C-alpha cells in the first residue's frame, strides 16, 4: 500500500490532512494490534519459555531443556487425557456433523413451522457449557435423573449409569457436547443448503434423480465449504473443552474424564508443576495449529485464485 | 519482551486489585476461602476484634473449598509484587511460598508471645521456615474421625467399633438393615481422606510416617500397602453407586437424614451436624477410625504473613497477635468445629466431640503421634500429594483393578512427582 502521489500546489495543511488520511487506519488499529501481540502472542511465547524452565509454583527461568516434556509424556494422566481427547474428538466432530447435516436437510424440506423449529435446535448454543454440564449432570445421575424416572415408571431393572461408570463417563461428555453444538452445525449447513442454485436441483429432478441420489450426488458435494468450517470449529472446541468436563464430571470418576485442558489447568495451578502444565499447553497449541494452519493456507490460496 | 510482559501484567493486576484502596487508616487485606456460613461467622469474630483496635479488615474472599482458586489469585498478586497482608493457607503450600522468599518474619512477636511453647511441634513444622516464624496457626482439624448416626446405630444394635474387623461387622449389619453403610463423596480428596485412615490403622503410626511423610519407596511398595488397597476396595463395597462427584456435605446430609450409617471425614463435618440441629456426642456419635486411637492425622489452618512494606507492617503484626489470642482461638474453633492451635486453651464450652478432640490432640502431640494428613496437604508437597491422589482415586473407582497394580503405580507416581 503506497502513499498516493501528492498533486502539486497544495498547502502544508492540506498535506498534513492528506498524511493523516493515509495514516489514520494504522493509528486506529495499532492499540489493538499491540494488545493482541502482547496478550496473545506474547503469552504464547511466555508459555513456551516456561515449558523449558524449572518452574513449579511460580515462574522461574532456569533452563531445563526438554525435562518438562519428558515428565509430561511419562505421566499416565497425560495418556488418559490424550486417549479421552481422541474418543471425544472423533465422536463429537463426527456425530455433530452428521446430526447437524440431517437436521438441516430435514428442515430444508419447506416445512410449515420452520421458523419455530430452527431456534429450538439452535438455542442450546446460547447456553454456556457450564449450564449444559450442570443440567446433564443432574439428568444423567442414576439416583436423581433419567434412570430413576424410568425405574419409577416400572422398568425396575433399567440401568443407565454412564456418569458414574469410569469406562463410560467420557461418553456422557460426548452426549452433552453434541446436544449443545449440533444445532449450531445445523445452522451452518442450512445456510449452505440455501445457497445452492435451484436450477441445478431442478435439472437433476427433471433428469429423474431420486431424492437420495439428489442429496448424495448433487447437494452434499456442494456443501464442502460448510463441512470444512464445521469441522474446523468443532475441532478447536474439542481440543480446548474444559468447562463442560468440570461441570459435568469434574474429571472423574477417578480421572476417567481427564482432557488435555483440565490436565493443563491442574498441573499449572493446583499441582505446582507449572513447567509440565506449560509443556502440555504447548502440545495443545501445536495440535490446534496442525488443524488450523492447513485450513488458513487453503483459504488464502483460494483468495489468490480469486474465488 | 518477557520483562515487559511481566511488568504490564503486574501493573494491570495491581490496578485491578487495589482500585480505590489507598487510604491512610491501618488496614489488613486478608485472602481466604472461608465463605460458607459457619466459616464466615467464625472469621467475623476476628474482624470485630481487629476493628476494636482500629485496624480495618479488608476482606478478600475467593470461594472454592481447598483454596485452589485462592492460590491462583495469590500467584498473580505475588508475581505482580503486591501481596496481600495475610493469606489463609494449608500445610505444604506455606512452605512452598516460604521457599519463594515471599513471606514475612514474625520472630519478635513469637518470642514475646512464647509461641514456641504453646504451639505443638508438629504444627510448628508448617509455621516456621529457616528458624523464622512466618505464619500464625489458628486451629487444628483432625481427619481420622468417623461420624455415625446414633439412631441408626441403635436400630441395628451396634456400638462404636474399636477394630477394623468390628468396623466391617458393623457396616455389614447396617447394610442388612437396608441402609447405605458408608456415606462417601467420590472426589479425589475424599478418597484420600479414607486412605489416610486406612494406612494408619493397617500399618500403624510409624508406617504412616515412613510411607506418606518420608515417602520411603520400600514402605510404599510393601505388602502392608497392598493390604491397605485391599481394605480400600472393601470400604468401596459399602458405598452407594451414586457417589462419584458428590460433595462431602451432601454425604454428611445422608448421615443426618439416616439414609446412611456413617461417614469417614475430618471434624469440619461437625459443623454440618450442628447446623442441622444434631448434638455431637448424642445424636451423632464421633469416634476415631478403628485402630487409630492415640494417633491423630491433622491439618491446620494458618494465616501466612507476606512480606509487606513498613506502612502495612504494624497492622499485620496486630492481626497476627489477634489470631494468636487464646480467647479468639477458642471461640473460632467452637464455631468451625476444630481445635485451637494453642495447647493452653481450656476446653470449657466445647461439645463432647470437641473435648475428645482436644484430649486426643494433646496425647498424640506428647507421644509424637501427631502426624500431618496426606489428603489435606500436610504430609507431602502438592505435586506428590496429587500423584498419590491419582492412584488412590483410580483404584477406588475401579480404574486400577488389583492391589498389586495399585502399589506399583503408587511407587512410580511418587518417584515421578518428586
């Protein structure tokens, strides 16, 4: 962005105003740029520095090499957290996308009260994960919620104790998270569906394509950008999910529902192992970066092609 | 860059936390997590006491049992060079902060008040660092208690069990009557509270010290420890299936309502019973975990005095003096359910359980059987304590299937955390 050429015969005041006009956007943007640099990238750097230090209760800056990373990868808690993230991430992203897509397609059938139904599915997104977690905690508690109600209806052998079962507890988090997010994914797909050219659909219908074929062959392939955005958004939500776990299970039973984010918090702030906590934060950052960077790259390249 | 980040963050925190705080009157800012009804009432006594001496109390409560959130706030305050005057703290946290060189010196006051004589040596371990008094201990809680519903005990015809086998027999009888034998909340620290007592009753005081305080690998990996885990699994079988995540006071409520027979919990539970109108010693029986009479595993609440400028120093000393006054310690403990940290406070006015607690404490201190509780940060540093929590709670919840495995994991976890 070069300065525009100054026409001859202008007064110094004019020139000053001209200069200001050119520089004003930069001046206005600079405070937020400084704040972002400091509080986002500065603290990322600080965390990286801490992960190579011997910090325990407070930050210290004696260099310890990869000591914290070695400790991190030898901790059984960390492997539990990663396993849980794998289960949670795959199921959460996969099922949210599927359910969101299915809801969007069904809502797209020009049904009568769409305006009422759409917000119903979307409203869970307006809740904070803490509220979702607490509500589902009560609902899934065997002595309080669903199991008790079904038993009271007469099925006295009915058991649904996932919340208190260490092997199944992680799936309760999946259920609550899907309940919260699939409406949002639906909205994204719905927007995508509405953007598809009607001519194309009509042409396919004239050619005698069945509704299934129509969706499978024509419509869904055209939703690629919506898929990409949905997966990216869900993926980073999965990696950073913390509040839902804390509210729903508190990481328990035992440490059966530990996730990397809860691991990071507890090691940094309650276990006085700040370096290990920082190391886990760096690993999480790298995981998210591995997802986001290719996406950004693809997006920017798309711009070059003038899409 | 780093320095700038630090300074900026520090400056910001200072602005946030001291906004509107610059006044001339002597003022003590106290960071604590005593926000529940009884605790707040107990703290109010101290506040009134200080106001009588012209010192303003600036409350800085950070809710959250165990003080996790409070410690996070403290970290920010100390990093920014603006520590509060005093902070309520537990056990090894005190020593960790002392190691960072952030705490003040109370030696003069301690010498004048004869603190060396009136505070049990086991408590002094946490109030002194490098021969310097750094904290004023308020009270002592002991954790090897069982609280039983007297009506349930009478109904099934049991009295206070005195040995492990008697305890199991009692629990069986309660179950046979269709009542949940053991009220318990499945949170790591509660599981560890059981673990404390089971280690103590299985191996005795010396074993407890060797395994959980000295962290001796031999003791941690011993056969005794294996039977400790076997016994934990046995206790687990008396807990109702909905226990994961339950708060301790809800477990106490089960005992109060007679839904459950007994609860293994420190004596802060007494506050819940009293608040529900139950009389300790009459409606609720209190007894030491079977096989641990004579031993006391404790945790102590202390106010750590941080290093502050000369302007805030006089008020800080005034606060420390007020905390150490016998009258305050007695009235505070009566409300909180604990025992005064000073050993020269008469037991008049305490209920039966409180009187027994004071007597037990004196005996245990005299025979060197007053030992820091692992579950409550008084046996090992936070990193080690949490590593042990992991194993205990995993085993208790069925994540670790056998005692052999549990012992192996315990030894490895402690080694990794040191």
